[in-house]
């Protein structure tokens, strides 16, 4: 395992001595992707991005979703996304993305199934009159967000399915 001192020495070698990530990785006998990640972590978070507390970090689901949304919306690489969010490994981001993609299909299926089973609501004019303008605006905003989420989810599932077909 590489120590924090070795990581910092690799950063110094890159920025001050103009040594390439490939040369540093060869010298340390590790994959050059680690060097590139350390460089990006340092760029985004300074020394705090390199020196980590002992043990594992547990991330909550909302953070994971934020990371995956960023990855999909920006098209950043796994390495860039990991660095921006101060995640010590691009493999963590890859694992979250794969989990998200596998669950996306299940969620879409479940939503469609529930939609077919639900009776259609006919809102009476009395219900609309009883709601305030703010309540209606909030409901519209919620429905828009839900619609946007479902569209993204559907696009992710379609993207996953097309990539599976290309692999065959």
C-alpha cells in the first residue's frame, strides 16, 4: 500500500520536477491511473485530497445519486468525477454507476406496472378551487421533477440496453 508521503512525493515529482504520470507509476510500480487520480484530487482539494483518514468512508445514498447525476450530465470520466467529489477511487464511482444502471431497469418496470394498476383520477373543479395557487405551483414543480427523473431513468436504461447489444 502506498503511504501518504509517497503520494505527496509523486505529486511533487509531477508538478515541480515535471515527471510524467507514467514515469512516476513505473518508479512506484503501480498503475498510472492512481497517479492521475492523485493529481486530480490534489488539483481539486489540495493536500486534503491526498491525505485520508484511516478506515473506510461511508457515503449516503443522496451523495451517491449526486455523483452519478454529475457523471451522466457532464460526461466527465470516472477519474474526473472521483476527483471532483474527493472519492479516493474511480472504481467506487464505477460500482455506484453499475448499481444505479441495474436498478434503473427495475424501477422503470415497477413504475410502469403501478401506473397501469392505478385507477385514473378525475379531479373535480371543487378540488382545484380548494387548492391555493402556491399548492398548485408546488404540485406542478414536483410533477416536473418527477417527469424529468423518469425521462433520465428511461434514457439510462435505453443506453444500457444499446451498449449490451453492441457488446454482442
